[in-house]
C-alpha cells in the first residue's frame, strides 16, 4: 500500500508518523525547505501567519504529540519558534525526514477509473514528476490565503499610509512611533494590537462585531484542558455555556466595560478569542477600542460612530482561507464554500483521498489530527471500512445542518468541531 502525504506541518507529520508506525510505504511532499508549516515560516523569513510575538493559545501538554512530550523549559504556552524547533525534533526522533521530499510542490492530484491516484509534483528545479499511489493524504493547512474585507472601506485608495493583512505582519518594532489601527477581534488581531502597542505612538483596535474573549486559564486551569476534562464534557451544551459564562463574569466582567461590543451569540455558538493580553492593554490605555471603519481619506480613518483617528498604518486581521490548487476546481474541500467531507476527512465520491487538520476545534488540534491519522492507517490496512457513498453524504448533510443552526454556514464554520465528541467518534470508526 503506497500513500502520498501532502504537507509536513503538524498534521502532515502526524500522518507520516502513523503511517510509519503502521508499516505502510509513503512519501511526504513539502514545498518549503523544512518541516513545521506555519510555525517555521516567520523565523525562516517566509511569509505566513506566524508573527514573531506568536505564542500557543493551547497548553504545551495538549499541543505536543502524545509519543513525544515537549520540554517543560518552553513554558505552558511556547512561542512559535519553540514549536518550530519541537516539530523538527519530532521529525528527527520519529525517523520521518528520509520520507520527506523538501522543495517539492503538489501540482495535480487526480483519481483514475481504477481508483489509483496520480500525483504530479514539481521539484525545486522546476522539473515535474508523475507518480501513482493507492491513497493520498492532504495535510496542506487552512491558513494560506489572506482574507481582506470585500469591499475595502470607502476611500481606501486614498489612504496615505500602509494597508496590510496580518499575513504580512512580522514585528511591532517596525511600527515604532507610528499610529496604527488594527482591524478585528480574532486571535491575530488581539495579539498584534498588544504587540504593536508596545512600540507605536498610538494603537487603535477597530471592532465591528462582538466576539467572546476568553483568558488562557480559568480557575488556574488551561481552557483547552477544561474543554477535554470528563467533568466538563459530560455536561450538556447549555450547562457548558452557563459554566463558562459565569466563569467569565467573575474573571473579566462584561466586555462593554472595556469598550468592546458584546457578542451577539452565547459562548460556543460563535467564534472564541483566547487572550491574556488584550483586555489588560485596553485597561492600561495602551490599546483604544473603536467600532468598525466607515471610510478612509488621506491619513484619516472615520469609524461608524463618527469618531476619527489619524493613522500611518492599518493592519487587517480579518481571517484566513485556503486554496488547494492541486485539486479539481470544484472539489468540496477547496475552500470556495462549505466543506463537504465525511467525518471532516473523507471525500464521499473519491475514496482514498483524506484530509488531515482541515478542522477548527475549540481547543488543541494535535490529539485530533493524531486520531485522524490513526483512522487513515486503519482504512489503508483494511481494518476499517468506509460506508457507502450515500451514507457518507447523509452524515455530511446532517453535520452541516447542525453547523448552520449553531454558527451559520460558511467555509470556515463548516470545519468547526467539538474536541471530545469528535475524538471519540474517530476512535470508534
């Protein structure tokens, strides 16, 4: 049984390790010169979402691979540099490097009538190769496309400062003495606003829609550890919501006390931002909240409440998407609409094509991609069997109907999963 793994970030390494442990023949294609995916790019001087101040929001114990604990010297929430080093050490320890072809990009992945997969790849020298595989595992990530507001604020073409996306942000020091507006309230926005505020003359956080802001710890316990604790997972969703909402009332009070809008939905029914820094920086006056941007004119930023700010730069932290150009343009996991995959992994109409890490859990992703990888191995070895295509399509329809009721339906929302129920389900397959 031969398998092609696309990508050598965290998910690709999880797949490679499981395949090697399962005794399966595989090759891993990685377009960059090293392992680590988004965690290595900033330190390597490559564009990507990992800015220099980035630290994990999930605890070290849950983010490392189960078989290879991370050194305690990295702290509970390691930096992206620590994570990049750790992933390289894991690949070396697990004997994965000889299986990885660096500087090799997947160009085309297509299944023939016989079920065999043809993978066209391009090496660093530009030469293309064509190989066939029984299975293909896509672990290419979902943070490679910068999503900007569409359209941009009125008058954007007249703005005299710098407009950039968080994908292009590296270090707050480059904005020393400048006036900066950071747009958004997601993980990147709050990190970047806090980082910029240590260097800039003035830092403004523009927030159009409310979002839950949760500290990294509640009651002295990492929130991702709470998310998987049996005493918590045994609660119903309303009970979980009440527990966390009460804890947030005690830990931080209403978000309106910080000048931020309250989220329109309850916790776990809308995105959650984990941060220990942004609320104290707002309280200290280092970051000043404002509503959404209405228009730009020269160096002036006008907000929807009529207030204005002079700015030298605007950083749009408005999210990421993904594209997988090696797949057919209309593929249901291509990032152009809601993802339609059985158990968030399998294309019902193209057996033998699996996706790892194309999920967004509330909590650490590592244990989930490890469980995904183990299921792929069981399928490849015939120890587990996929149901009929119509059964898989029904599971997808039912899942997306639940997502739509809970979050509303979009490409990003369609890959949300609850950690413990999803992990248990994978173990049973």
